[in-house]
C-alpha cells in the first residue's frame, strides 16, 4: 500500500460536494485520484474546483487501476449495488451512500460480495459518528435509562419533497421516498443506540399523496431542485407511519417529506424504565428522570463534530487496517430489512415477519 490512499469519488453531485470530497481533502494521507460522473461537466467541474484528480465519465475505466484502493459511491440509489459490487470484485474497498440499495435483495447481494471478497463495504450512516448520538448510546449502554422499551421517531416536514419528478421521486431509481431517504437515518440511529436489536416484525402504511400532482405542488424551497422535472414521475411515499417489534424495544415512527402541517418535527424519543431521552435530530438532547421524589430533566449541550469528516476518516482507517467499524454493511442490512418490510406491509396491509 502506498503512503497515501488513492480514492475515487463516483458521482459528483450534491452529497459528494458537500460531504465526501471536503472530508477526503482534509486527510493528509488521502489522494483523490479520480472524479467520475456520467455527466462529464460535473466530473470536469470537480477537477477544476478542487485542483486535483482526473475526470472520468465511466467508472469501468478505472476498475483495473492497481493504485486505486477505495471509492465513495455517491450516485443515486439504483446504482449503489451495481457499482459497489463491481469495485469490490475488482479488489477495492467501498463506502456507499445510504440507503445500501433500493431493495433488500440488492443490499443482500452487496453484503454477500463483501463477505466473499473480504473488502470493506461501509454504508453512509453518518449519524453513527455524531457526538451527541454517541453520548445517547453511552447513557443507554451504562443503564441510565433502565430498560429501553419503546423508541419513537418523528421525521416530519411541511413541504420538503426533493427534486420532484426526478430520480428522488421515481421508485425505479430510488426504491422509495420519505422512508428510504429520511427514515433510513432515524431507524439506523435507533438500532445503533439500542445495541443493534434484532427486528422481528413490522407493520406500516406509506402514502403517495401530496406530490402526485407535480405541476401544482407548492413549496418554498427544494433540495436538489436542479434534478426536478415537472413532466417527470412521482410514485413514492411522501409520508409513512409504522411500528417495528424487535427483541429489544418496540420502534414506532411518523415521517413525512410533505404534510399539510406547517411544523417540522425531527426528533427521537428513547423511553426507559429509569429515564428517557429526547434527541433532536442533528442536535442536542434532554434527559428526563426522577430523583428523591422529584421529576428531573437535564438539558445537554455539546460541541458538535462534523460527522461526515469522522465517517470518512474512519473509513480510511478501515481501508488501512481491514477492521470493520459501526458503518459496516452487516449493520445496514437490518435497516434494509425493516424498510423492505414496511413497504411490503403497506402494499399487503398486513404485518410482515422479518427473517
């Protein structure tokens, strides 16, 4: 292995530019050798902007480069499994953005190839590297909450459908909507903090309502608006509710890209026999308990780290050591199982047993 780890960024869109590329550039032991995108202008722009690397437009061209050791897959969901598998089979380590894949079968194939090749396959579950998330996990691990028997997640926004009509809202490309785009983070965070409980059953309903009339959809701002298409497709969930039974706590959630309630509510409640925690998503948390016959609450504040930086730094360490971290594919598979079960439950209107 060379002194610097040579990496490639596959897909030079929003998540690559706001997270992966800046994080790699901060590491003195990393060299970005390639920027790859099927839209040539994006790859070219990355080379010009960051002053390093070579622009390529077809990732197949670099699969055989013996100097390339690792890649970030920052494409849309429908290419995660294809690209990750090709690079692992070519002997490269992979960090693929969340979700692992559009559907469970694709994620399971990724896991299978990772095990067969022995290559690192991490998924972009960045919250596992956040300061306050790990503080919550520590309190739960230490027993401060007692038995955590129920966790509730709310990821609800007023009108926040991303790139309406484009790949974000086309099931064939994305696999789903609010659940697979936002809910994946909340569910993964819960499993992580609660010690990776095994999911047993799931029941849910996913609604495709407010975005169906694309041309008349009203909003004030839009993530990835440059990918929107007024003549495109909208066939994913803009809101979803569900309940998951695990061999630990019961998990329930209410999520919405878009709802006709003008209040955003993004938090997770961990409810235990000794205490409870409300964690504001990407924020601080409050710990509630009792002491000497009194109700108590402790508001926490912490200096927040850049969890993308920590995620990338940890990935590079995995590449160097061969060790697995908390973002390894085996953990992400459990979230994929839950999301697949919720979508299957919504379609069949029945509870689904998770194998």
